[in-house]
C-alpha cells in the first residue's frame, strides 16, 4: 500500500505531495491532475522495475547507476516525445517521483532527460541498497476503456503492456480474463459479476486462434424488490426515467407510474397477479432496456 506520493516536475505538477493512505478515490473537474497522479505511480513502478534489471544495487561515487528507457517502452504515458513528460515541457534536469509505502520504506525514482526518444532512470541516492532491492509496488495505469477488438489472441505480458501504454485496454480484456481463470482471482471475479449483473461468467477458452469469453444470463430476479445493482443504478438515471422508461412501462401494461425505484413497478400490480406474470413483466422491461 502507498502512504504518500510526492511529484516533482512531472507533467502539470512543479511539486506536490499527496496523502494516499487507505482507499482513495480521486475526484474533481477535468485537467486538475487526477490522471497525472495515477501515471506517476505507474511511472515509478516501471522505472524501478527497469532499473532493477541492471542487477547492480550498489552506489558508485555516491550515486546509483542510470538505466535507459526508450519512449516506446515507457508504457504508463503514451508520448510523441519525452518532453511532454516534463513540467511545462521544460525538458531538462530530473523528474522525481517520491513514494513512501505503508510499510515505512521510501524510494524516490529520478527520471533524467536525454533525447526525445530516451530517458535514464535510477533511485535517488538517499535510499539504502537493501531498501531499493526490496521495494515494490505493482501498478498499472489503465486508461479510459477503448472498444473491444473482434478477435483477441493470447498475448505475452510485454504485448499486453504495450497495448495498455497505447491506450487500448479493451484489446486485452479477454487476456486478463484468461489469466484470472488460471489463478485464485477467478472465483471472486465471477461472483462479483454474478452479483452485479445477474449472469454467469464462463471460464475463457484460450486453446484456439482467439480467446473465447462468454457469459450465460441467469433467470431474472424472482423478487422484484431485490434488483441487480446495475439495473437499479441505470433506472434511477434521468434519461431512463424521462425518455426510456415511460413507453416501456406502457408496453408492459403498467400505466401512470411516476417511477422512482425499481420496486415501484411491483407495487402497482394487483394481488391476483400470480408470481410468473410478475417475473414476465419485469423480464420484458429488462429485455427492452437491453440489460
């Protein structure tokens, strides 16, 4: 877990410190730096990982050696050239990303300008070799969702990282599901999908040219007072209530309802309506909404 993050000369920040203890949600208007914070954490992780590949954890002349990173390999931030990474595009000197963990260790990664196609990275000298060797924060910045590809073969981790760095996370969704199915992450993931969307997530098949990922809808909730959270959330939206729901409710035989909650649909039905008919009407509404 991360306790504190300090960013110096990275993108929009000259120098800022962020308290990141516990579970943190970054919220606010556009262009305030929310994405920059996430990218800084991912850049720290990438820089340390690449530097460790040198295999030299000793200081020389009081400083750690530099490790090069090419622009194409700098996955956290898609860049036309490296000057976009520096504050106000002043491409000189060092960017510093200083991370303190909840465990108490602290490592500041330095990024030094070289050319528009390459930078150098190293830990700042104030971190002890044993600390640098043990430090690790597994982090991936996933940009806003891109469209799913028609077909998706099994990719290597390097290819997945490349597509993420290019802002194309939608093109590795099946790979991530396949990886999840091969480890302990699958059961909690499948249960979360079942609970939120009322469908069964089938185990992906990666044996063919493309990964096959499918799901099976569950029968609609027998109790209309306990709708799937995703359905409840959608039906509370202004667009659903004002533009989409009225004609659908009318078609389902429910008239004159000022919809505020999902369970209100059931309230207007009479007691002589048997249980299967209730399910049928609610199922009609869900299918019409495409949920």
